C-alpha cells in the first residue's frame, strides 16, 4: 500500500515538473525583442505620406503574421520633417541644436530632417531609418547614417547622385533614375527626333540624371540644344516665362523630369499658352508617371498626348490580395480620404519593410538585449558627428541586407551595391483622362510591344499626340514669332564669284551674292516651309575677314551663328563640332597646268589630213581611172581625142583630177566606162568627206596638251607649285613631299596667272593646286591657257554648316540633293562660271591660217602668169625668125602683134582679134 502511494506521488510530481517545463518553454518562446526603426516623411498631412505610412504598417503586420515565430519585432517611430513628431518622440538635445546651428545657412527643411534623424538615432536608438522621401533631403541624412552605423533606406529618393556618395550605409530600394535614360533615348530614336530639351526641377534630384540622359541621347545621335531648369518655388509667371522661351526655339521635343506638384503646374500652364497642341512632343520620366494615378484629374486632362516611362510592376495574385487588404486598412485609418490609389513607391515601402525585418531577425534575433555604444565621455573632440552614438550591429545589418533575396510586390527583390535591380519599364500614352500602355522596355530587348513576348516587334502601339494628332511630329518647327537664323558668310578678297560681300557703310546695308548664296536660296525654295534668315559677314569692323574658315565654323559651335553659308569645305576636323549638309559643289582637289597646242599649222597644212601613203594611193588611183576611161572612150568619143600625144595625156590627167571635185566636162557614153565612173565617184565622195573633216579639225580645233600630267613629276623635277593661302591644300602638298621653298601662296587669280607666265625657273610656278570650284573660275577667266588635271586628292566638296544635331540638317541636305538633280544647278554654274568676255573663240576658223592659203594661191597665179607670158614671147620670137630669114630682111619686131579690124566689134566681143595659132 505504501509502495503504491509512493509510485502515485512520484507520477504526480513528474507530471507537475513536465507541466511547468512546458509552460516555461511556451512562455519563453513568446518573448519578443522590439527593434526600433525610424521613418521620416516630408509632410504627414499629405495623401502620399499617409498612403506610404499605411504600407509600412501593413507590411509589419503581414510579415509577422506569416513569421510569428520570429523573436524580433519592428517598432516604427515616425517623424514629420515639418516638426510634428508622432509616437514616442523625445525633446531636443544640445547636440541637435548644435547641428541646426551648423547648417543654419541651409534650407529649413533640410535642417529639420537632420533634426528628425538625430532624434531617432540618439533618443530612440533606431537600427535603421526609412526616408527621407526626397533625394535632396536624403543626401543630408546619409552622412548621419554613415557616422552612427545606421542603414539609411530610401524607398522614394531616386537620384543617381545618392549612390555616387559612396556610403556603404545607404540603400536605394527605389528604382534609380539613371536606369530609365536608355528607355527614353530609345523612344527618341524610334521617332527620329534629332534634338530634345530636358525640363528639370532645379535641385539635386533634377540635375543628377542629366549626365546620364545626355550620354544616352548622344549614343542615338540626339543633341540637347538647351537645358531648362525650373525652381521648386517658381511662381506661375516664372513658369510661363520659361515656357515662352521654349516656344521661341525650334525644338519641339521636351523631356520633363520633376515632382508631380511642379509638373502639374507646368502642364497646366503649357496647355493655357498652346504648347499642348499639334507639333509638340512631351516625354516624362517615371518620377511623374509612377504617381499619375494620384494626380488631379484636371491636370491629367492637360497632359493629353504625353508619352511617359513608367516602372513596370508585374500583376500577380499576391499583389491584388495586398491591394484589397491595404484598401480596407486605409479606409479604417483614414475614413475621410476617398479615391486613393496605390503607386509603386508604396510597393517599394512594403518590400523595404520585409527586407529590414528579415535582416534584423538574422542579426538580432538571438539577442535578448542590445543598445548603442555611447561615445567616450573623455573624448574632447569638437566634431559634432563624432559625438553620435554608434550601433554595434551596423556592419552585420549591411551584410544581411545586401544578401536578402525574395519575391516582393514590385517584383524580384535583388540588391547589388545597395541598389535595387529593377530596370523594366512600361511605356504609356496619356489620353482621355488616363494612361494606356503602348509598349514596354527591357534592358535585354529594348522597346517591345508585349512584355510576355521578348521577341515581339519593337514598334510601339499608335500614339495619340498633343492636339489629338495621329501624325508623328517631326520634333521641330520654325517659330512664327522667333528670331531669324543668323547665317555667317565668309569674306573673300578673290574668287568672289563664290561668295561676295558688299558692305555699304553709308546706307548701313550688306549685300551678299555669289554661286554659294544662290545655291542656298535655291535649296530654301525646295523646303516645304519658310525659313527666315539674315546673312552676317564674318568680318571685323573695317570690313576685312575676322578669321579662317575653321574660326567661322567654330562660331557655329559657340552659338554665335546658327549656320554658315559659303565655300566651306567639308573636313573631318570641322565635323567634330559642327554638322555639314550634303555637298552642293563638285568635290575633289585638282591641279591646274599650262597647255600647249600640238596641232602645228603652216601653209602646207592641207597635206596633213592624209598620210603620204594615202596621197600616193589617191594619185595612182586618179591616173589609173583617167587611163582606163581614155582607153574605153577615145576611139568613139571626140572628148577623149587629141591632135597630138601631148594633148591626149593632158586630157587624161585633166579628166582624172576634175573628178575629185565632180567638175569633169567630158561625156562618158559607154556602159563600161560609166560603171567604172560610178565606183570611182563613190570612192571620191568618201575621200572628200574624210579630207574635209580632217582639214576642218586642223584649222578649227586646238589640240591642247598639258605640260605635265602627274604631280610626282613636279616633285621629281623640283618645280614650284602655287596654292591659295586660306585653303587646306598646303597640308596635302606637304604630305606629298613638297618643301616650303617650293610652295607659293597666291591669293588672287591675277597673281596666279602672273606666276604661271614667269615659270618655275623664274620664281614662278609650274602648277596650281586647289579644289574644283576655284580652278573652274580660274580657267573660265583665263580661257584655254590652262587645263585641270585630276582629281589628285580626294575631298568631300563644299557644304552648308549647321550646329551638331540641328533639326534643319536633314531637310536642307535633302533639298541640296534635289537641287543638284535639277537643271537649276547647271544654270547657276553657267551664270557664275562663265568665260571672260575678252577670251578668244577658238572654236571658229583660224583666219590667220586661211590667209596663208590665199598667199599660196596668189603666188601660184603670179608664177603661172609669168610662165604664160614667157611662153608667148617665145612663140612669137620663133615666128619672127622664120619670116626674116635671108638678105634684105626687115628688122625684127620683138613685140607681139595686135591686129584690129574694122569689124572687130562685131566679130570679136572683146574687141581684140585673136592671133592665128600654129
């Protein structure tokens, strides 16, 4: 019995010990460690702050509802930067006051954020701080976190300058602004806009993204002619003033990067003054589009036609459930606020809470008590930041946060170097009081039409542009009330046919003419719009040129000129800072050399058309044809019968040679002879035509040949070469190998001609090297004394100069090509490159050489006349000798006898009785 009671008591004792052990274990497992975390808002009375605060609280509740076994519990300590402390806020301290005095020259709100952060670190001993909400405010607080080893976690500050501070205790859980610049530039590239104007808030947040944006735009060939900054405290009048300034510019593509409270006023005023009409393009960054659901409906209506880059948040079942829970909680907390929508910043706040809760559980979950290390009281340092308490868990929290990975509401939560890796974007088009998706952008595929199909087309959906237009704006316009284009023109001393500037000092007028000017005016006539302009000579006050062509082009880069029109050569070094249109003049560098006429003309030049062999063959053919026809005809045809053999030979030769000019008088009455004559007359026709053509060429066409054809021959012989001082041909000649002593700078055409006349051996030149337009003018003025050889060097020709990325460049280049394809450019060349009126016309017959033939004919006639008279004297001298033979003969009469008869007038029409023949 005693033994039985003993065992019973022992069992009861064991059960009691077990009960208390379980109870103690259960009680021990429910002991939690509170961990203070600070949250700093800009204005807790705003709807956005209440929305984000609700997301923080919902996140804490949801996290520990699903992780109830965690030992740590986050305790949120809320601070309002406007000075309203929520929760267990403590009073200020001497340290806080000292810090405020140190930054007394800074903005009040920045000092208040220091105030809130100091209070949270010193009095609440928070292990992490969420916020502040803006980039400029966060920039101040980061230094405190670095000193106190307290992570500063931003869920809404997106400026890339924050990460550039290099603070290991700063975590950017929001999407960095620099991640969207490629998306923006790809949109600009897709629509082919050559220039854009960024409009930014004049703060650290606004300026921080500009270097990244400029680089991205430069990669796609888009320029930024102007940067527009608007102060956060700007009045409506100041905003309108800046908008009017933009309206007066050519660029019509604007990229807006500023908070919603400022952009709301910007778009409202832009609509009022007509800048939300057709022809304008407005792009916005995700700073605006991420919060478009919280913007006033009237403001959204004023943004019709805007294209925006918005952070892409995948729609998941967990996200939709969270929205329902959050909406119910927000309604309970703030029953007076209706129509509130969540944005991505609320999602990032929710995910940020999860990440810090995980990290704190990992680092502090096994610690029952913890606190900050108080600075050594003996430290006499006057460094205010050095007096802050330091968290011993800071380094471990950094490591834990950096390695945190999970699927959050906004997508995959991954940190690299303290920055959230989120780079996918949705492209939206604001219209009809809301935003519709027109495409997506990813770092891997760029612009795509569907996020679910990475290989889908890169074209965006149709866009409704400002003014309800469906046509893609060209991105620039000529302002109707804007200033004229300031076009610089060079001042030349010679070759003024290309550009000539005439300044009337009395009437204060400037007249600019020339081939280049006329081409430019013709190009403007091809443009589909009017382009007001004014020519401004690049000259000093005395009218002389103000610098070289490189200096003139650089004035465009400096903004002193909007363009340059003139004989400006397209060169690589100039294209580094300006753009050129397509060339409007013939390209190439040629060499001008004297010519010599190798077609020597003399009195015997009529023998030149044929060679000796053809002359001999023709002579033999003539004699052969005459002999053949005589053989066939002389027995039956009296025309081929002579009294003596000498007359027979004379008739044959005369007949043969008369056929050469188709002047034969003898009849050909046999078929055989006629057949021979038909063949011969055809041959004579061919020979005559050939002879006439060759002879005409000899007397009317010069056979000009250059004195030299290769520039290397000049280099080898050591000849002198001329060039224009302002041209770049000097550099080319030096590269070929010419020494300075062999190069002569000649500024005028008269000087060039004179140097040619002297020759290289008399301190002149043997050749002149320059571009085609200049050599054309020189040769036109000096006729056919010179000729062009080449091109010997390549060049890109002459073009018009515009600033880098000018929207006019493509239209003007297209117009240049159209003008060059028309007859108009030929008419302009004929007008300005015409020959000098004093030039001889070498295409006419050379009269001097014809005179030589006349002289030859006269000489032949005189010789024939003398020979005839001698023969006449000889004949009558013989007759007189025969009559006076024998004694008593009368004296000889050596004169010819002229016998007149009484009826001479009727028998001899000349009145001279012909003497009887032998």
